C-alpha cells in the first residue's frame, strides 16, 4: 500500500557564526553522522535526510520554505548542537507547515572527564542550546514532539519512528479523497460532522457519489473478472458448502464478486483512499457489500459504515501509520458486553464489515440473511480476532473542535465457539478496567465506531493529534475518572477561549 521510505524527514541542525569555522565544520560532521545513523536505523521507517547547518535568520527561513514546498518532506527534526539564538528561528517557524520533532540530544554521550575543556563545552552545548530553541517554539505555541536522549539509544530511535509514522499518516491525508455513497444513517449523531471544517483542518475532502453510478460499475464487471475473483476467494478462504460450485447460494457469491470488482474500479479510477456507505441507500445493489468492503479495507482503503466518513478517514490514516508493523488497523464497533465481574469484556464486530487483517487463522466465507437493509443475503468473511495489546481510537466532532479519543485495551482470544454468530468478531478488555474504561469513553463522547489497532500505541495517536492540532483524550491504565472529567471541562474552556 505505502512505502514509508519514500517519506523524507529533514534533519536540521541549528548553530550560529560565533564559534568560527572549525567548530562549524565539526557541527556539520556530527549532524551528518547522526542523520546517517537515523536514516539507516532498523527502528525508523522513513528516510532521514541531512540538511546543511542553518546559522542565520535567512538560512532558517529558506530551509523552512523548501520543506513546505517539497512533496516528499513530511516533517523536520530540529537539533541545536551549539547555541542558535532563537530569534533567528522566528520567521522560519512562522511559515513552517510541516510537522516538527525537536530532538534534544548531544553528539557525545558521555562527558570525557579527563579531557573536557572549554572547546568541548562550546561544541557540545545542546543542553542549553535546545532550551533556547524550546522557549521560542513554546512562546510561538507551535505543536511539536520533544524527544530526549542520546541519538544512538533505541528508545530515541523508536520515539522518532512513532512520530514519523504519525507524520506519514498526516501526509497521506493531505489532498486525500474519500467517497461517500449515500448520506449519514438517519438520525445518528456521532457519525455526523462538519466536512468543510474537516477539509480545512485535516486536508482531506469528503464528497458524495450516486449509488446508481456505483451500480453501473458493478454491472460492468466482466465474467472473466468475476471468475478470477471467485478463484481467489476459493484459494484464500474456507467456503461454506452452499457457496461452492453448484451450491444453493453460489449465485450470491457471484453477485458479491461483482460488487467487489465494481467498487474497486470505482475507487481506483477516482483516486479515492477510502469510502463509506449506508444500508439505507443501496438502490440497485443486490446485497449490502460485505466481503467486498472487508477485502477493500484489507487492501488499505479506509472505511466505516453508515456514512461515517470521519472514522473511514481515521482508519486510512492509521493503516498508513501502521505500515509494516505487526498487527492490523481496522474499522470496529463496540457491539455487545460480557459483564461477568471476574472476566468482563467487549465483543467488537459490525454487521458484516470487519477487516480480515485482524483474522487469526483462515476466515470462512459464508452467506446469511441480514435483518436490516432489505436486500438479498450478503456474503461475508467470518473469523476471530487475535489477542494482544490493542487500542480503540475515535474521531468526534464536538461542534467547535475535533477530538481524538483513545482507549488502550487488551484483546483476548474469543473464549468460546459462537456457532450462531455469522459475523467476524474481536474481544477485548478496556484499560484500566471494564467499568472505568467504558465510563471514561462515554464521558469523553467517544463514538461506537472506532479504528481498532493492534499495531499502534497511544503515543502514535497523541503525536498524530498534535500534528493535526486537535484535542486528544487518552484512556489508559493510569486514568482517574475524576481527573478525566476535569480535563474535559478545562479543555472545553480552553477551546471556548480559542487558545
Ligand atoms: Mn455501525
């Protein structure tokens, strides 16, 4: 789907002319060594590109302007090896539109006790140079991530990668297009939102397309395309008997394959990165898309049901952020609870559209009636999700701002067979515990639709929310409900003041 190595993070080193040529030569040499090591680090998924030391207001402005213009540059790392008087940074930072990470590091890890002299001190002075830089960024109220530690430390590299992945998700949103088939599910509140504000804030566009035009593409699927896709279903999944050749429901599988081909062609030709649809508007479609949507999500398209374009866009960004990591990112809905006090958990699923990137083992391909939508029985993939550390993320529109709510959860093996449940399902235990986690989510106004992630951490989402400049609420093992409610109240005031 995405090659994150195409994304460049520019490594900017700040200094000044005060120290003379020899010091500046060493600064340049050191920052090249650091940039090279970060670029080659296994932990880092993007390219880290060295840029010559910036020493004047003009040089800083020029490199920020260049970063803004560069298509491949998704962000900048700033580091002050020596002192770089920060008034020089004002004009550049005023125009910088790319995400920024402030790396607070030092070239030498240790103090050379025997040999340390004032030359060493003048070269290795990021301890105060970076404070000067931090002041101006704070004074200008610019969001950035601050990473502290020696540049060779694995934790530093991994924190840089976390931010770089968030910046990659953000970069993917810029100019992205999401297709909406049908409007919002009638009367539902949380899936609504301001699409104009979203385009201003997030950089992606959401527009509607007629279901009839999609149906035309579905009907245009050729027999050869359908045959090839059904062969792929047969080799990838365990087909229910009634879907096999000569099975009683074989024609449903053919219809489902046609739907998938038509939808993929529509999305591909239109350059869309994701889509949403609704069971209330399927005019001309034989089935609610099940397997089609599931497989398109697994390919990397963002999706959410019932017109929920915010979650569709979030799913797409999180898929990009998780590229190459173990575990998937998927559209999810908190469906049903198990309130056994000794083993409380949530069953997550959707009517059909659960992303097979979450599957443990080979999914089965089945067809069953669906009580809503009023269409023929839809074909879907059925499977259980995997256990492991996970999270749910939800993007909601609070009227005067967007809020990203995250709950860390522990996914568990589905403890029992569910022979009558004809849908894929995942089970998890919210942190810090079922009751507190769910209460926190509800106080925060988190939606029933989420992106469920088994590859990202709340640090990825916090970095992402910072880059987007939106509110972020994390519900994790340390949450305190009283504090959370205060945080929400204070945040409301903060946003009302327009700070
Ligand atoms: Mn739903």
